[in-house]
């Protein structure tokens, strides 16, 4: 496994959407494919997509992209299981960035900022703040992989514990548009159409 790994977390069951949100289309392509494509374009050495719910359909939506898919059979237990699956796939990676598959407004250049910041300064964590909100993507250096593998849910506890070893990048608040509900999806479609 090469040095810099990117992980796309795409295992969830989309319970608030009522259908598999990652397979909904934005600008002509499934949301999960759009996110993975942008991550692939950011310059990481390898990209792993953690799949779970309806994983066959998600894997099919990613066909042709330079990614590896890893199935998290325990996805229903929470996001911690996806972190564990990712760390199992990390090989000898120096660091791993974790992105959410349902953040379609974060682009390759944004993911690249985390990669470039880590390469230049080698902090334990590169984190992102959208205005006042801290949210993924986050990049973690290898010494934190064990803590990541022990998470039950998200990584907030690790961000808090290692705040003094962290570089925080400021992203525009409008990029923080995850898609959890039908209303989120309609808003995202409107925003995408307005950007053409």
C-alpha cells in the first residue's frame, strides 16, 4: 500500500432518505460516484471506498474508477465499524484521509488541500472547519490509526484529544451540504443546476 490513503465512507443505510441516497443522481451521476471521483482526482496514492448497505449496487456505481471497495458487514452498528474496516485496509499507509460519500460539494481541490498540508507540515491531524462547524474530511497520521480502529461512532473524540497536534483548514460554509433527507437532495439539485 502506498503512502497516502484516502477513504470514502459509504456504508450507511440512508434511513432518513427512504431510499439509498448515495445512488441518487446529481448532475447526471450517482452521489457516491461523484464524491469518489473528486477524491481520486486529489492526488492520493490509493482510494478505498467502505461500502455496506446494498453494497453490490454501490460497487456497481463506482465501476471504472481507480478505487478499491471494502465491505463493512457490520455497518449497522455505527460509523466506528467503517473506521475499523478502513484501518484493516490501510496497509503501511503513512496517513489516511476520511471523507463522507454524501458531501458532493467538496471538490478535488479541497481534498488536495488536506494532502498538501500534511505533506508540508506532518501534523497528527489535518481537520476542516466550515465557518463554526468542524466536519469531514479529516486526515489522520499513522500513529492515530489504533485509536481510529477503536471508535464506536465518529472521530470527534480523537479530534478533541489531539487538538494541540492538529492543523485546521477553513472551508467555505456552503461546502457543508451533506444529503440526509429528501429536502437535502432537492436543495442540492437546485444548487447544482444553478452552478452550470
